[in-house]
């Protein structure tokens, strides 16, 4: 069996961006002034309706709406700036229930360690949440929406509300807008400490793009890092005719002259009816002064990416566990991460 390994992908992606800039979706055609004013008023009304709806649900004053099913698909953790963790995530909306593709989506994150907001405190001003963002977007037929947020390590509750966009002008006998709601617990790991650790392991398709995205484009494509785009696999199922592509970042390595001395081993285990069996491994991947670009410098904030591309033609159909063992040769620390995937015919 031949297993092919790629070297470090795009050191240009070493400086991982924080959460995307907050911006409403933009139309390809420039609206006239009156349309701009009406759209602004429309989005203000919808924003207020979304915030009030989440307030009422959180306070137990109304049940969560179920007109539009909202499902949390996946999220990943990468180290961002200023001690935060960058968290791209994916949800799926039931697009068939929408009269039109346009919706408003409100994401509110509440810290589980924070004291509850009292009614008296709320009257004095809007409470500050760790993340609080309204966006307007057109939902694609598959209903998949990817966005991102930035949070510090801790325990959180994520509240996601969606609502059909209101018409630009109120109409007689207008039916109420359909809405949906999702509540999700989220534990954000500490990735900025001194311990050897990694980001989430990204499995999917990794490709280079010609140029970095604008803030608006980045907002819609949160799995893009510099000029590297990742299309994550949400079910970790791959065809034998294709490849397994893995990408992650390594944190907490020691360095000499700005360069780490890290060894990464990739071991594959086949899950069978008789139990798990060792299948194969790649040659160790070395990340050090000999293999990294001369300009790479951990002290300058460069982040260390590990990557693997494995053709799956020789893998029997079935379930697998990939064991990734990291050894920091300077500190002597080791870390083992695991991820499961499936090979299909």
C-alpha cells in the first residue's frame, strides 16, 4: 500500500485570523436610496424581533418556534488572537419550509459561569454577551449555513434563532414570519496555554485560492485561512477513489531560534467485527529548522500546521481510527489525538 504525505501547507496561513468581521449580506446590484432606507428599516425590525424572541424564550415566557427546523452540524476550535478561540461552525436549516430564501439569523452566546441578567439590569441597558450577532442571508437549497464566532475558554450555551425576512413594506393580512430556534451547549478549550495541544482536526478537502477573501466573503466562508480554503466533511465519509485530507495546527511547542523540533506520527487502525486492528502508518513527519521555511518563527506568532493527504484506494471499505502522535523533541512532551473516518466504495 502506498501512502503519500504532504509537507506543511501554506505557512502564509500561520497567522490565523480571529472571528470574521460583522457585516450584513450585500446585494450584487446597488439599490437606490429609498430601497436602502426601506431595507435598513426592515432589517432593524427583524433584528428587534429576533432579539425579543430569544429574550422571551430564554426567560421561559414563550416556547421555542418550530416552523423551521435548525440542526447543529459541526464546530471546530482553532487558536485566535488576544487569547480567544476561533470557532467556525455549521448549521442546517429546513430550506423547504421557507417561502423565500432570505432569513435573519441571530446567534447569542451565554456564559454558564456568568450571573443571570435580572430584569432591573436589563432595563439599564442591553446585557453584554460573549458573542451576540445578527446576520441576514439567503439560504441555499441544501440549507447549510457556515459562520464563526470568537470566545475565550469556558462553558457556554449557544442560542441560534432564525426568522424569515419581513417584506420591505407591511402588507394587509400578512401571515406571521416562520421561525426556528436551536439551543446548544459548547465547551471551548484553552488553546493559548503552555501545554502541547492542537486545534480540532479538520477532515475534508483542502485547496488554495488566488487571494485572501474580503471581510464579507470571509464571513460566509469561515473555514478559509488566508489563501487556504477547507471544505470540512461533516460525516467523515470518503470514497475509495478519493483521498483522506487532514489539517490541524499545533500549539505549545518549544523552540530554538524560533524553530520547533516536532515529530508527527500517523497510525491507521481498522475497526472490524473482531475488534480494532492495526492497519498501516506513514513515515514520521518532521517539522524543524530543516523542513520549515527560513522565515518561520514561533516567537513572531506563526502557527504550526500539520497536514496529511492519503489516497484511499488500498483501504478496504469500513471504519477506521487515525491516531496522531506528536513528540516535541525539545521539551520531551508527547500528545496523542484520534479521529475516526469511514471508507466507502
